C-alpha cells in the first residue's frame, strides 16, 4: 500500500497518475527500441563512473516526455543518459487493457572495466 501511495505521489508531481500493483490490471510500459548512451570522453579520461537515474513520462503513444536525471554522480553522465533515453520508444502502460501514460525511472550504469590488455574500456548498462 505504501509503495502504491509513493508511486502515485511521484506521478502526480509530474502531472499524471502511475500506479502499478499486483492487485490491479495495470501493466508497465515495455521498451521497444533502446538507444545506448555514449560514455562522455572526459568522464572516461577522468575515471568517472556511476549510476544515473532518469525519470520520464511515457505517453499513451509510447513516447518519452520530460526525461530528466534525478540522481547522477556527474552532469556529463546525466546529460548522456537523458539524451539516450529521450530516443527510446515504448509500448505504453495499460490500465484495464487501455493505453495510459505512466512515469518511470530508468537506471543507467556507466562503468570503466579493464580489458585483457589492461586498458580501461567503457561499459554502459541501461535498463528499464
């Protein structure tokens, strides 16, 4: 119950209602097409890593609106994550079988990993 209330409060702050619970006939949006973010060159060179949380509205047509980074270790990583998520497309959320808009949060992980030669290479994981 508390999770449903918190989700509704967050959604209402963005001008929509988004409530996903096991008891309802509401389904979350599903990613149809995903664009991977680019790892900013300066962040790679400086060894900056971290998780960016992007919050956005998914319209009844499955379009991303109002994507913004609500948590990020670095403004350049935030900008890269938002730029990528804005290009995603979704099957919209549904409520009782009808398309509805929904607010979602998407974590985007920026990591630098060492390859076999010892060089640091970017690793990005963006998921819904």
